[in-house]
C-alpha cells in the first residue's frame, strides 16, 4: 500500500496573519472553499487571539459562521488562553489547537508567558475543551530556536510534549516558527519527544525562512511522521518573530511527496491555481516554486 501523508493546510490562519495583504471575510471563505475543492480535509481556519495583537484574524468568528459545514472539513481554531478557548468553543470549531512555547523570549513577546506558564495554561484549559467534546491538539512554537533567546534545548520541547500528553492532547505539533531547523535537528527533537511523550501523535510545522523547509519535511517523513503543516503559496509568518517568512508551500510539499510515491489526497493542479488566485488579492507574488515552475510531467 502507498503510505499516506496528511497535510494540514494552515494558509487561512498562519498564512494570512502576517501577510502585508488583507483579505475580506468573504475572500477568506472563498479561499477556504478553493482549498476544500483541492482536496484539503483539515485546515487552520482562524485564530481566537487578541485582535489588537493579530488584527488579520479579528474576523475569525465571522469566518467560522460562514463555513460550509456540509463539506466535512475539519476546521481548526487556534487559541492561546482560556478566553480564546471559550471563543473557539462558541464558534463551534471542529478542533482547538492550543499553543505552547518552547522559548522564553518569544513566549513573553507572543503570549506573555514562559514555557511552563504556557503548559500550565493548557492544563487549565484542557478540561473546558474536553467537556465541550472538541478534539484538542497542541503546537509547540519555536521548538527549534527562539528569535530572542537563541537555541532551544530539545529536552524543553520534550517536557512540554509530555505535559500536553498528560493534559489529554492527542496530537502535538513541533513548530519551527522562525525556520532555523536542519534535518538533523528534526530527527533529534522527534526522538527526544517520543521518549517523553510516547502516546501523542506528532505533526511537524516548518517555515522556509532559511531554505531548509522541504529538507526538514523529508527528515520528518523519514522519521515516521505522517502529518505535515503547509500553507498554500508558501504565504505566512509570525507577527512576533523578526524577519519571519512563510510556511513551506503546500503545492511544493505535495509535489515532492507524490513524486516519491506518497499519497496526500491533494489535487496539485487546483492547489497551484489557488496559489495564483491569491496573488492579486494579496498584492504580491507568492513564494512557492510550483506556482512559478508548474508540475512535472
């Protein structure tokens, strides 16, 4: 059997939150529909965070109200604290992704929390999410390096994953928020997390800031990871990370994996079309290679 790698499309949330262009709520909903037409079954559709801190996500409640729930897509809402969790529950999110932070400098800038305080916040919020019977995942941001504090010890990441496991989190994402990881880092962190949190399913989240994004996806897949975050067109970045650039591009990841014989369920042609559709709305070219070169053969 062909091995399947599932793509979590993060364009509508992580992709749009830091782009210089701004989409209306209606345009965001069309973006989501186009992604669904391309075969996406699970995506980050918005985040319930401070609208002052992340104004591009201020309409997430409206976006969730406008979703076509007959499409059977799993729409993920991101949250950082109890207020965000309650808003995500009210919006009837299909999944809530709670953000932990592995670096103190970034955590204080982004969430006003230390790594341990972010884990404590998850432990406090998890019962609310479980009571609402909404699947709970967690992403550990700056898991491979902090733009303010520098190197992040894999043991810190593994400890956070273990605490997430104890809070009833089924899946933990390891986020290379500022794009500093190498394939060897990826393998090492995965190994250490598996030792301390053997019961959580792992998902990997890479940014292509320093050109190693696809190599890191390869390393993750070789290490047995079956879920990868990616963003249509390679758009994205973090408002709280200096010089942050986009996520690995969905179409580039799909091309690499399917050429290697993996199955993703994504229609590559439609994903490329969607990336090109974004360009006039955002007012700039997207960064993905496939949007420029096209598929082969």
